[in-house]
C-alpha cells in the first residue's frame, strides 16, 4: 500500500546517502557524535522531518535528516505514515486504503 511513498522517499534518501560520511549517525536509533551532541532516535527524526516538510522548513529537514541514517529515517517516515493513515481511518470510520488514496488525491479503488 505504501510502496509509492517508499519509492518517493527512496529517491530523496538515495541523494542523502551519497552525502553521508563515516562520521554520520549509523545505527537505527542514531549514535553519539564526536562533539558529544545529544543523539536522536529514528522516530523523533521522522517526526521532525515530516513536520518540517509540511512547513517547508529546509533547515529543520536537513537537521533531522542528519540525526539518523537515511535507511533509519526512511523506516521512521514509513512508520509515521502508516500510523497517521490508521489514525485518520479510525477517526473517519473508513478503510486505511480509502484514506491513503484520498490523501494522495487518487481516485477511489
């Protein structure tokens, strides 16, 4: 169901992967950096990333994308999308597929 979302973010994350270096946070939840900065987990990074995208805040998008690996961010964004669609579907008493298609502006299946 969310293959299109994964594919769309995959292109963006592929570009980020090309910029990643050995000092980047590597694990699924992020790791401490040499400067001793606070680490962020993948769900926190996904929440900040998605909200920054919604607000068109490029500085916060870049900041959140640097907190965790591109793969972890992709997983977190996917998980956030799934949870959001499920919550909206329950709220509207509709199926998740109907809500997802509506959010993306697709015709009803």
